[in-house]
C-alpha cells in the first residue's frame, strides 16, 4: 500500500512519493477511495467466510473425539 499523508500545500489527503530526496504529493480522488474500500470489504468477506468454515470444522473435530 502507498504511504498517505496530508499535503502541506492544499491540505488534502495525498499519496507520498520520494525520489532523489524530493517528496511529491498526489491527491487521492474519491473514486479511488471507494474502489479501495470495496476491495477491502471483499477481502474481509472472504476472510470471514474462511474463518467461519474453519470454526465449523474445528467444532466437528472436537465433538468427534
């Protein structure tokens, strides 16, 4: 993931890039943020489903012993 900070000139949230000791700021657009949030939500849903499946499997293993 990119480093995010507040731009000292305009005050918006921006991605930071450093090259040859020069720091450049690129403003983050709303559509980019929504895209990232939806990607994170999808990843969390996959993780949640996997965790629930493993919990059920663990429970069946505990009861069968």
